[in-house]
C-alpha cells in the first residue's frame, strides 16, 4: 500500500488528471471538492456514477445513465420533516385560506396565512424555499401569481402575472423554474405553457404548447422533466400523458397513457416516481384510481391503488421524497380529508388528518417534492 498526494482536480470530462483504479480511499481532515459548473455546463459524455456540484441549484448531482439526479445533501426539514402548503379553494365560496402540514407526521392542517385574494381552480409549484400559486377563478378568471416562504407562516405576496387570465391550470417545477400549463381562458381550453423563475418575481413567459388545448390535467415533475397526465377535452376526459424538459423551452412530447381517461385529479412525485390520484371521468362520474409512472422513462402508467376517500376529484397533491399527500376535493360532497401514500410502494391511501375547512379546487406544493 502506498500514499500519493493529489490536489486541484478540476476536469469534468476526463481529458486531464489521473485515473484512480480499484479501491481508493480519500483521507483528510479537510474536504474533497468535486468538479462544479452550471446546469448548461453539464458534460455531454457523462458515464453512470459521474459526480459533480451544480452551481445553479447548489447541490451535488450524479449521472444515472439517462439523466442528472440531484443529491439532497440535506432534507428540507421543518418541524421534523418536509412541509406541504395548501392554498385557495371553494367552500362553496372562493377562499384565500392557506393551510400547512408536516408531511412526515400525521394530524390536522394548521393555519399558514392568506392568499392575496380568494380563488379556486388555481395551480401551485415550489422550490425548496418558496411556494407559488398562480391563476384561478376569483370570480372570473385571473392571472395573479402569489408567493409564500414555506419555512415561515404569513400572508402571500404578489409575484407577477401569468401570460393570460385563466383557471383550471396546473403547475409543476424544478428547484429553479415553475411551469403553468393548460386552463380555461376565458371560457375555452388553451394549450398554453408559461414559466417563471421561482427565486425572483415578475411576469411569466411563454414556454411552449401542450399537445392540444385542454383543462385540468394532473401535474408532477422530477428535476429534469415536467409531466402532465389526463385532461378534459370536451366532451370527454383523456388518458394522455405528456412531458417537457423543464430547463429548456418547447412543446410537450407524448409520454404514454393513464390506466383510464380522467381529469381534475392531483399529481405528486419524488425524484423518480410520479403518482396521479382521483379525477373525473366526464359526465359527472368520479374515480378513486391511483396510477404511477417512472418519470425518467416513457410508457403507460400502472395501477398503484385506490384513494381512501373513494371516488373524488379537485383535490390538491404534494409530496416529500417518501410520502405523497392528497388533500380536500369532492366525492361528490366537498370534504376536508387528507390522506397519504408511500410513493415507492403501491397500495391504497391512508388517513392523515383534516384540512382546516372542507374545500375543493385547491392547490398544494411542498419543499420536498421530486423536482428539487
């Protein structure tokens, strides 16, 4: 056994520096600095297991063979775990209520603060620090975007405006960028996708288009992909799943199909698996179906289980790296039910607690979802 001293490893592409072969141990009272760079500077010829520090998101990431996956060097812990924030809804009046829960625990939601106005059929996305709520019906379509700091409590602040007034829009996000897709503006479905930079404030910008004009799909994301599943395309619901690469701009591509046609359910995810719960089949019929997909691949969804509350729609969805939560909705009466699933397993929803009030057409986000 011999000891060799090296310093200042800087190359990401393997063109310079020594190759360390076999079992290699690093011992130092100080630190190891991996290669670093922006998202745009990610190597194009990476090999599985390659490690780097992404300066845009402030995290280590590893190449998994088909995408760069962030390594959560720390959990977004608040009160013992990731936090879910649930805003707006219909009670049957449009409300500005914001609740929160600690996802790793069980129990009833607590008061967080208020949106800038009461509205329903809005959308929400988030980074590890900030939750964003956009669009909705108040009454009448609005394009307002609000934001909150997830680790605190308090009223939302004005962020900017979507590119058009609309409701029944759905959002997803990476750690830096939020996407708002679909909607009704003012009375017909649209194919719009907008994007924002979550850490800043300002108006949304055009990202691209959905496959067709639609309303009320279910949204979720990894750090790479934004995915929308199902939708209502008059006069019926659809099972289409489509996706985009969040860091770019452009139109959606086909991903596969849900197990059944539906819209107006809720989506949630960790970094690898997306889960779609509930929804309306069209014609007033509701479903309790929960499906799942592997976000990094393409293909049809598979059966996960059933919602605890039975056939329901218009609920909020949000997640930690291990647990997905569905909150509120109607079945067909308005309810305050919160239930959860373990994302990497399969099975039916389990009781979590209650919202502060019965409501549907609400939106949820968290500081622990799969896009971070």
